[in-house]
């Protein structure tokens, strides 16, 4: 019964109604393609980021993290090639003056905005970095850019990290943070925005001795990314791995695979995996004069390592997870919308729902809530009918609901309802913590 055509509209509406994602600056009429994460959205996003950090930093011995400044010395962007190369082809309709990214146009013969035929200007390269000025004087000497990717701050800190951590190659550095791109055509909700978050790893490997030596690391990270995608509850059948043709590779890359997700608006990039060679460390060495090299402690060999980069967008992850988890069912003739999120991602783990507002019941229910809320994120709700409360929790993906009824006063037990199966179980209040520890952790 699910209608694919308006799935995006349904998701956008659910996200707003249920406090996941709001349109940015809404009371002032909004701001093109900017979004704010609400109380549930921030929990979901934090779960993704914390899960990623745990899996790729804490649980590994070959990885460390950093959190660098968003605005860096302009020389960083000279050295990385972003000042010269980080641009998209821009065309403008001569009739309505709407601007488009040329490679995103379905047809160059007709303006999608006003319908004018053959009305586009010749394309010119538009640099996507956001410019700003440092200090009060808006002079060219004070120009700075907001970072368009998190990667470069890892490269420029290579020496500091190495001195401190004494990691041996191969090892990686991870970072989660905001990136900014002045996209010509943002859109499709949080898929393409001008401000977004990335989770990136730069994985440093030895200089390839033979031609394809680096490929085993590339294939390893390709597998790791697929495992991560599955842990998000995303079915790999909805993922397409696109091998980027040589002539379309970014200026720093020798091999790139885009992990595309089947979004309702079309198959498009969720994540990227690139072999960046030694391009960045080499250029930063050249531009800064600092030797960004590694000394092998056993052989004494000095070299500039090569790099494999798994690059993941947090916001596109949020979107893909919600799309994948969204399901519509019919239960006893009534429609039921459920967000079948993996338990570890659900913003609220347990909802406590007393069947009556009477004081004797709410006293017991509140105690259950206060106890469980110390360990799991819980919500207490005593408004509306129990059916409506279940529906709300289903829509926000809460895996467990607890109902407290008058029987609870006698048998010191409550009923637990599981989200997907809707199966109910009676559990003693004193056993709840252990029960959920097994289920949730
Ligand atoms: P696209 O081709 O869609 O513009 P890209 O190839 O430029 O993306 P990368 O430079 O590889 O993207 O960035 C790494 C990741 O950052 C992407 O896989 C995506 O998840 C995320 N990302 C990039 N641009 C945006 C954006 N404008 N809004 C949201 N997420 C983005």
C-alpha cells in the first residue's frame, strides 16, 4: 500500500510534525534549503555519530580522532587545489535568470524554471567555497573560506598527530564536523544543503611498491562501509556501487567508488570512497615547507604515505535511514505508520504510558519512568487514548512501550509492547532494567 511517488513528502511532513527536522528560519519565511534538527532529530543524528565514532575510532587500535577549526589558513585551500578546482559548471537562463548546475540539468534545451527554449548562457566554473573575511576590514588580504570538507584539517595536522600518537602505518585519523559548500542547486530536503556534516577517515598506507598495492586497503574499506551501511538497517539491495570513470575522477583521486542509495528522487550518492594517493600530504609539504612524512621505526625509511578516504555525509545518512525505516501497514483495518529503526538508532528507546491519569497509577508510572530514564532515553506520555499514543511512538520509531494499568498496583508488573511485532509481554517492575539491558545494549 506504500505509495513511492510521495514518499519524500510523507517523510518531510513526518519529520516536521514529530520533531525530527524543521525548515530553517521558518518564522522569517524560511531560508532556501536550510534545516534545523529538532529534539528527536538531534538524538538520531547523535546516535549515528556516536555509533560511527565507537565503531571506527574507539573499537580499533589503528585509529585516532581530531576536531579541527572550520576556518583555516587560506593557503590550505591553495595547496589542496580547492581554490582552483573545487567548482561546478554554472549556467543561467537568459530569460528568467534562474541558475543551474549544468551537469544536473535533464536537458540543456529547455529551462526547467520558465520553459524558455535554448535560453542558457555558456557554462562557467563557479567555486563552491564560502568566502568570508577575518577581522573588521573586508580586504582581499583578509579573505578566508569555510571548509568544504573535513579532510584537509587531518592532513595539515599529520605531523602533530604522528608525534603525539606514535601510530604505525597503516593507521587512520577520523573526524566528524560541519562542512560548507555554496551549492548552485541544493535540494531534495536534507540530501543537498549548503551546510552539512561529514564523518571522514583518512587512512594512511605505505607507498605502493607495485602498481595496485593500495587496492587491498581500498577493498578493505569498501567492505567496512558496506558493513556500516547494514548496521544502519539499510538493505544492500538499495545500494549501488558506482565505479567513477577515470575521466570523471576528482583532481586528487586515482580511484573512487560512490555508494549510491535508491532515494525516491533517484539513485544518488550516499557516501564516497577515494584513493587520494599522496596528493594532499605532498602538496602541503610543498606549500608549507613542513615535511609531512613518516619514518618507519624498523627500517628507518622516510616516506610520504598514501591515503584511502571513506567519506560519509551525516545528513544523507539520516535521510537514508528514515526512508529505509519508514513503513506503512494495515492493522485491523486501520493504517499504521512505523519507523522500523534499528534499536540503537531510535531517538527514544522506551515510552511509559499509564492507562489512566489517576494519581495512584501515575505515581507508579512516574517511578518506572524515573528509574529507566537513568539508563535509557525514555518518554512519559499520559495524554490522549492509548491507541493514539502507540501510533505516535510507532511513527517516531520507539522500539518499546510500557503500559501501566490498575492490575500493576496488585501484581507489580507492567505490559511491554514491541514496536514491529506489536507482541505484548508482562514483566515485573523490578526486572525491567535487566530486561531492557539485554534488549537495548
Ligand atoms: P555530490 O556529487 O552529491 O555533489 P560529492 O561527490 O561532491 O557529492 P564528496 O565531496 O564526496 O561529495 O563528499 C563526501 C560526502 O559528503 C558525500 O558522499 C555526501 O554524503 C556528503 N555531502 C557532500 N555534499 C553534500 C551536500 N551539499 N549536502 C549534504 N551532504 C553532502
